[in-house]
C-alpha cells in the first residue's frame, strides 16, 4: 500500500467511528424518540429504529397510565357558584319546599337551605393552598373574558318550572332564551381558563344550568327508610311556576367540603364582580346607615383628639379642682369668694 491509500483508509475508519459515536450520543439525548435516521441522514440503522419504537411505545403506555390514574383520582371539591340573592326566588322556593314537606315530612331532610341556593358554573379539584391560589388567579383572569362576552350588557337569568335528575335531585329550571346560550358560553370560557392554568375540571359537554332545591343524597336516612325517589306528584303544582329573575353580578370560588358561612352559604375563597349589582331598597337603607355610622365615628374621633390636648386636660383638672373646692367650702360654711381673694 502506498502512503496515499493508507491515508484514505485511515480517514474512512475515522469517519465510520465518528458516525457511530454521533449516533450513540444522540440516543442518550432527550430527543432520542426523534427519527435519527431522517435527521442525520443515516441510511442503515435498524437497531436504533427498533429501540426508538420501543421507547415510543413505553412513553405512550406511561401517558395512558397517568391519564387513567388522573381520571380515577379526580374528585371535585371546589366549584364556581352564581349565588341566588333575589328574595322573590328564595321565597318561591321556600313555598315549594314547604308544599313538598306537607305531603311527606321525611323529605325535610332532603331540602337545601335557602342560604345555599346557587347555580353551579364549573366543578374542579384543588388539593392544596398552592392549587387554591392558582384557582383564584384563574377566576380573576375570567372576569374580563366574561365582560367581553356580555359587551357591557347585564345577564338576567329567568327561573321557571321544575325538573329532576333521575328523580333523586329536584331543581328549578332556567327558562328558555338567549340567556342560556350566554351562560353556556361563559361556562365554556371558565372551563378553558382553568384548564390552561393546569386545574383539573369537570366535563362541560353535559352542562345543564339549574338551581337545586332538594336532593336525596343529603341524608342516607331517607334511603334506609324507603325514600328512594322524588315523586313528580309532589311538585306538580309548580311545573310551570315562574320563580323570578336573578341578575348575574357575582361569581364565587367555593369549597364543597369546608364549613359553610353563618348565613348558610358555602365557604368562599374569592369572588369577582360582573358589572354592577342592581340597587334595592335595602341597599339604600344600608348605605344610609353606613354614612351615619361614619359621621358618628368622625365626631367621636374629634372628641378624643380634643380630650388628649394638654390645654384641654389642664382646663378639665382646673374645673374639677374648683368644683371640689366649692363643695368643701360649702360644707364648712366658708365664703368661697373670700377664699379666692
């Protein structure tokens, strides 16, 4: 062999070694599942391709297991709530509940308290304080999105008629109308916003907005005592009853499990206000009382500041001393004016 042939052979061997080293190093990289053959122009790498396919299968298998585990472990414990504050609606539902209880007193245990009346917009799972804070952030981000959907208009929800889920949950229905479509759009936007934050939420394909007023699951005692369904005859008088309207002005992030508030409403982590709440007579009374309290507090503050001044305290002490002196002199039949001179 002449020197030039030896040099060519050496170069070929070095090239082959370099190619194999490159392939080996790529296999150890995070993107080993990429088609190395296509990416690097290697024409003969059956073992690498076989290894890549096995790795792809393992990754897909792990992803499926994780997805199934998430679905299995998912248990909602928080929800977005639209509170019902219209006294007309609350009063109408209380009349409905009393009508049912009169026919079957056992069902008193199934009734939802009026402080808890709400419409659920979305359910989710928040397992710790960090996740709750993420949920609060998502709720705050939801506010401008809802206002964009409403475009400055108010969303009024009309409640009319009665429905049930499997004769085990009784609820007041929302009347048909454009407000249903807007509410569904808001619910879908809420779901997307929370999912983008990584929050596990319930599916909204079967979302049916409703106002629950009774459910048999509230008391296991009912099932043990033969109450297994809500008979439609119990509420037939209210099948088409119009309960009233609720204007959407607030959405709360509520806990299903934490202790309820003193008024019966759920524990609330955070809230967003949508537009302005309609002004009612009670609101005007509360505002007037608040203003009067503020005026009174201001006067009390002024009096306290005046009493703390040195000249005021000196004057008070002098007046008290003179009053005591007058009292003593009168007791001793002494002329006070003569004493001063």
